[in-house]
C-alpha cells in the first residue's frame, strides 16, 4: 500500500485531529491522487470532512482550487456551515468576485463575516465599472457603503 493510500484510509478516522493531520500530509504530497482525493472530500455533506479537506487545499495556496471551493460555498448556500470554506478563501486571489464576497458578508454568519472582512480589507479587487455600481447598490440596500470596508479596487475595461 502506498503512502497516499494509507493516508486516504487514515482520513476516514472519526477523530477530527487525525483528519486534519492527514489532510495536511496529503496536501504536502501534492500529487494528482492526493489532491484529487481532497477535492472529492470537499463534496461531502459532512462539514467535518469538508473542513478538513479544505484546510489541506488551502495550505497549497494553489489558485486552481479557488473555483471548486467557491463553487462548493455557493452550492451549500449562506445558511449552511461554510465558515471554514470561506476562511480558506483568504489564501486565494479573490480579486474577481467582489460582489460574492460582499454577499457572503451581508448574508453569512459571524464566522463568515469575519473571514470576508479580512478578504475585503487585505485583497485588491478588479471591477468593471457597471459591476462596481452593482456592489455599491447591494451594500447601500443593507445600509452599508463600500467606503465602510476600505476596499481596494481598480476599474478595468
């Protein structure tokens, strides 16, 4: 049995710390097999499995995992346990999804708001003028202004 196969078996443990450790090891191996396994676990309905998997993917800082994580967040919706998934986005370039990050802030729980606040403060966003107007309108509808967040952005064509 190879190392990845052993780790995949260990990941099945009911102990969350074992899951986390195994996820980190699979991410560090970085093979197609180990990373594909973590991506597959992201689809789980069990939030502990999803959380362990996303924390491993987060550690890679590989932008190719941004879209699958973002897709899973939107699949689950604002009212699900997505805090750790949103937290993982902090390690990725979110520059093209300002409106979604704002929606997560506005409609998410306190954990989601904390992570999105960090993303809004720490990253620079690229926005087309019309899209920026939509973001401003969304925030305004909730009694907020884009200036409240000190969002850095550049207008693109």
